[in-house]
C-alpha cells in the first residue's frame, strides 16, 4: 500500500508539471501573438485550451482519489491539497492566455495599433517571470523563491494602472473613436495582471506546502525567514 501511495503522489506531481508546461506555453504563444498581431498563433492558443481543461479534470480526480484511498497526513496531505489549488490556478492562467488571444484577434481586425506597445510587453514579461518563479519554487521546494514571486505582484499592479490611465486619459476620453483599438489593450493589461495574481497564489500555496505558513491576506508573514 505504501508503494502505491508513493507512486500515486509521484504521478500527481508529474501531471501537475505537465499542466504547468501547457500553461506556460499558452502564455508564451499568446504574448508572441500579441507582439506580432498574429491571428494564427492567437487561434492556436484558443484551440489548445481544451487539452488544458481536460488535464485540470484529470489532476483533480487523481488528487481526490489519493485523499479517499490513502487518507494522507501532515506534509503529504498539504501536498495533495496544494496540488488541487495550483491545478486550479494554472487552468485559470491558461484561460487568461485565451482571453489575451481573443483580444489579439480583435486588434488584428482594427489595425494599426493605437500606439507602440511599451508597458504591455513589460507587464507580459513580468507575468511570465512570476509564473516561472512560482512553479520553480514548487519544483525546488523553495519558499524564498516563492516569496520573491509574491512580492513582484506590486509591480504588476503598478504597470496595469499605468497602462489603464494612459489609454483612458490620453486616448478614450479625448477621442471616443479610439475605443475599438484602446479597449482590447486595456483588457489585455487586466488579463496580464490577473495572471500575475494567479502566479502569486501559486507561490502562496508553495509556502504553505513547504513551511505550513498561510501568507494569504497576511503579507507581514512574508518577512519570516
């Protein structure tokens, strides 16, 4: 029974890492589609989302089976419950990549871009970095790296607000006709910021897994060694 339990945990971990790979690919391709206004790449992200959804269900069912059959305790219990949460976070990130791709399709239909992309690429790189760091923290059992990912969220909020203020105050308020080209950019910034938020949630889960500390809604606990 112990060997089966260990195998089940290993399979759950491997499935979660596969889910992470699919999710990161969705982010990367959606951002590339945005940079190039490439409708084919954007559609590729949208079409592949079905596989991500299927994996989310598979992982959740696997985790529930482990809870029911093995009744894990202590760190093993934290691992399974954390896997369920991270699985949901990754699926949501993939959904946000789909949302970005849908906005790319809208932007491609109203070319040219309203303005050169400056802060949105910065926010997109931040989103990719946060997802990568949070999952690296999970793989390497690194609470310090998870804390780094969480603390990056403030910069994501700042960039989102900067993009929002510019699009609204320098374009949409001055000339309402710019809305069809401004709104998709506004929504992309919001989707990217939400990816950062989901990455921070993953990092919070990692800290809980490794140190049994709940830092959600308790930023002061991030100062702990």
